[in-house]
C-alpha cells in the first residue's frame, strides 16, 4: 500500500501523526509528510484510520 498527503489540502491538524507516527510526521512548515514509500503491513490499519479521520481529507491510499 502507498499513502500520499496532498500538501495543497493538508491543514496540519496532526491526526495522522497521532495515529501512525511510523508513517507520518509534521514537516517544519506544519504540514504532514509521508516517511515511507511503501506502508509496512503492520501499519496499514493505522494508515486507513488516518485516511478516515483526517479533518481535511488530505490523505489517500493506493495498492
């Protein structure tokens, strides 16, 4: 699974970071960035939760 954060939509709430800090971090500008090219299987559930809970709907996944 691959995950992306749309920098044009991200509002820097940090929900994704709270749910899965192994995959997301907040960049110096306050917006989320993805740390991995491919999401490790053990973090897929947390990433899907981040997609569903992102207040700005800025996160998407693809297989």
